[in-house]
């Protein structure tokens, strides 16, 4: 392949100025070459050394192929990651399903949208005793924002109202409101919201002998093994349970 030194020099200058945003002096210090050498490369009097091209690709993902030919993108595209693509597709599927559920059942599923006017609640610097009463001085320690305290990913969190008693032994009862984080990757042992054959259910997600299953926290309900042929999706991880007294 014939290399046109002047065109290579022009592309090298583009990378230095527009991508790295370095002066000739700064770039010469970075690569360990004299300024006059940099000018020589970029004018096309001498060719950019191969080790500089390799270094640019390794450190800054500048495509060596583009530098030599001018074809394609000047940035090396990372190789496809099937696992990452699978996760991204799962998130897109969940977002689509959540939009459908919100449209059909707004009283069951609601989004925890952020707001600039969220109320802040005073936090008193006292401890509440469940035994012998303690003295209190009603000193306000600070103000707390419930959204900041309860939501790790506000734009991916939702409220879901519980119907039924299958999770009573975990303290999740009929009428409680769950905060569900759809941005978290579910791990065995966590309580999750799952969609099984089109129906939403709250269960503990477990791996037993390598087989995933959903387990109720109530002995009256049987485990639900997750099989290959099931219409099954984990919508999100339960991060908090809100009760009314």
C-alpha cells in the first residue's frame, strides 16, 4: 500500500488539533519528539512513524487504518459485546413494557419522576426509643429529600402497589407500595418484580442448584421454577417498601 506522506501529515495534524486538542509544543512533550519533527510529519516532509500510529490507536483509539488511508472512521469502533447488547435490549424491552403498564394501570404502576420543587423534610437529631421513653430537644439536624434518600436511579425507578399476601413473611403486605429500580442488575437473594406469562409478581429471586426460581415469602405458595420456555422477565429490583399506618 502506497502511503501519501502529505495526506498522512494532514490527518495527523487533525488528530492533534481537533481530537487531542494539543499544541505542537504540548504534543512534542507527550510523544517525546522535537517540535521540528512534529512539523516535519505534518507538512509531509517525513512520514509519521509506525510506532506513533500504534501509540495513538492504543492510547486514544485513533484508527491506524484511517490515518494511513483516510477511509472509514478516525476512531476505532469497540468490538461488539453480546452480553452488553443483551442487557441494553432487556432495558429497552422493560421500558416499553413499563410504558404499556403505565397506560393501562396508572393506579398500580407510577414513575418516580424528579422535580425541582420536591419538599424537604426536617430530620430531628433525636433517637426514638421503643422501650423506656427518652428525653428530646426537638433540634433539627438537617433537612432530607426523600427522593435522594430512597431513589438511587430516579429516572429508572417506579412505584408498584402490592396486591396479595405472598410476601408477608418478608414484611411486604397487601396495600404496601414498593419502589422498584429497573437500572439494577438483579442478583440471587434479592426481591424482584417479575413478569411471568404477562402477569406482574413480586417474589424473591434465587438460584437453586443452578436453576433460577421465584420464591414467595409465605409457605402457602409454591416456588416458581424459571424454565427456558417461560415468558419471563425481571422488571426490576425492589429497593424499598413504603407502608401506611
